[in-house]
C-alpha cells in the first residue's frame, strides 16, 4: 500500500468517525459504472463526505472537482487533492495570455470533459458556490454541457444532509455531527430538452432525493 492509499483509508475512516456518514443508495445501486454525481453544496467538506460514502472500489475512479487556486496553494493541499482524491483541477478565473494583456480562451470545462473521456466518474456541485439557505441555488450550465458531451454517462442526483453543521462556512475544524449522503435514481435524458428545462429538472431531482421527500 502506498503512502497516498494509506492516507486515503485513514481519511475515509476519520470522515465516517466524525460524521457517521453512510451512503444511502435510494435510487441506484453502488455499481462501478461511469457517473456524474451532482449534489447540493454547503461546505468545503462536501466532496470529502461523498467520497467517503462511496464503496472503496468506486473511489478509485471517482474524481471530485477542485479549484486550482485554492487546492494548490500549499504543498500539502496539492498532494492531498492530486494523490489521494485524484481531483480534477479547474480554474475559477481565466489566466493571462502570453502577451499579458488579455485572457486565454481555455474552456473551463475542458479538464472535466477530458476526465470523462478517460472513463472517470465525477463529483460536481452545479450551484458553483456554497449556500446555507437549505435548498440549492439555481444550477449553472456546466452540468448541462457535460451531459450533452457524454450522453451515456449516468447522472446521479445526490443530497448531502447536515454537513453545514460539521464544517460551517468560514470554519476550519470539523464538529462531530451525524450526516447522510443519499444517492437518487439516474436523471433520465430527454431528447431536444433545452438548457433551462434540463437545469431546473436536475435541481428538482436533487431536492427530490432529500430524505423525507417522495
């Protein structure tokens, strides 16, 4: 076992110890199929919780999205996201071009599309930013474009409950609280569906996955 694998096992154990989290597969089984897990977003702990809730054999091919500027700002965070979580780095802002006068034309979805092309699964948060309002904010367009580019990849709505109490926005030390991660039924595709309708339907699917909803 490598250092990264040992640390991953320890981290999954600690995450479950703190949160008591177990994955509830309400609408689909935990199968090794290529998927995009899309979830509500409440804290920096969200993707760790989803990752820890997955069976070990699914974690190896399931990659979270990580903001490059934040998660590579120190050697430890860069090692953690690269070697343990195998994260896909994305730029939150466009970078300067060679002249230093403008911005480049790199598609911010390009790293995600590349990961999907390689057969990886992804964990994404379509709101884009964290929210403490209880219900997800309107979804941004990234999920729609990923779904259009890879129509055979399953889209799994996911609801994370109570994590905002474990790692509230602005805090750095987790508090032991019972959390749940519920995986819903795959979102069906509708031929010819426009972007707005798709994103509203995807958001509704995440809400419907919340425990207590029918």
